[in-house]
């Protein structure tokens, strides 16, 4: 089981932003999600010229990394000369992605020890990725979920679609508990055509549920990128004063003295984090654990890296060992 989620009122440490990147705490002061997304993508465009990914922001929609078995006649030697890596031109049926942003809107996502809650960060990240992919003419859709699917916007490429998608993300969630497996199975069954699913969640569920939900999407042939969104205090647990701590999933409160509980909390948290990461990786998904003080531009760098390594064979369907 995951450790209880701390939800005290003590502030977290200041946000850390990279050179030239926006501080997430400053970014969320922009009310419009679409304007936030545009600001992040523009910052990313500036930053990519100073990175090893220079020149690939558009080309990744048309190329994939060479894998054994590919016909070497389709290698692009110009890209090899620029990157020292082998890429092949995608065929027509590979180039138009169908992408789903899958955003956890459950109760625990409302937690934030500072200015940015996990929900605020996750929906801004989802809007940013949607903006970026829409710019490449990929069809982008949206799923929000709690213990069930709450909102579903099918992937589209048409004027006004991004504005509709971000308007849906502006709606405040009801704050129910999390069920990961059921919603992922539901959206997978509704989308038999191979696509890309980008999941934003704190994954405060048992690791076997993560393995089953993510694994079923991979077994159906979908590419899956998982961003585990956490508050810095959930990771570091740097509280000092004794007080009531509330489990953000169940609402249960317990009196805790951080001076005596910190070691056990960190041990249990790190063990669960390791299990969750392994569940995603063994299912064949890309996995990144991020905190809400991390510049959102780096989410796009993570996305590019994952997309550069795409083209893997679908994973075998995991054995369903039951939901926890």
C-alpha cells in the first residue's frame, strides 16, 4: 500500500526554476490555461536551441529512432550527421498521432504545500503538451478521472479544439478517491486504434493497480508516458512542528510528530516509489517522477526523449492479479 499522504499547512521550500524557464508558482498566476501553455512552449522553443535536442522539435513528428529489423534503406543520414543517432522516416500511417492527455483529478491531487497544487501543475502540464502536439497537427484528446472517468474529449485536429480542451481542464474536480485501473481500462477499450497516452497522476495507489492499468494499455498496442506528479514535501517530508496530518485520499487525520515519524515515512514512501516506477517500466511505459517546483518546460524535454525512443513492440498483456 502507498504511504499516507501528508496534508499539513506548513509551506514547502521555494520553487527551483532553470535558467530562462518560468517558475511554476509564477506561471499559475496566469488564469488562462491556454496562455500558460503557450508561455511554456515558447520558453521551451527558446531553451531547445541551447540543448542537444536542437532542431528536433518538429522532426520528431516525422521520424523515429532506428530499431533492429527496420529497413536500413530508410535511414536519414542527414539526421545522423547532426545527432550521431540513427533515425528513419515514418510512413504515412505512422505520422499522425492520436494522443490522449489523461489527468488524475482525484482528491489527493488537490494537495499543495506551496503555491502550486498537484492538480494545478498536472492540468497545466497536460495543456502544455496538448498545445505542443496540436502545433504539430497531431490529434489530441483529454481524459480526466477520479474513481471513474469524469470528462472525455476525443482526439481532434480542428480549429477551436485546443480551446475546448483547455476549457474542460479549467473545471474544478469533485475530489473523489482514486481508481486507476477502471478508468484506464475504459478509455483503452474506447480507443482500439493505436495511440499515445500521457498520464499525469500522483499514483497514490497500490503498485499492482498501476501495473495492470498501464500494462493493459501497452498490451493493446498503445504508447504510454507516465508523469508521476508529487509535491516536494511528499518526497522530502521536511516538516518540523507536530500537528494533525490528513490523508489526502481518505480524509483521515492523525496527530504526527515529524521528528519521530520522518524516517519511517521516507522509508515507506521510497519503497512505494520504487514499486510504482518498476510497475510502469515492466509494463513497457516511459516513466518520469516530477515535483511541482520543476519547470514545466522540462516536461516537454522528457516527452521528446520518450518519443525519440518510441517504436517498441507492444508489451504482453499482464496477468490480472486482482485490484487492490
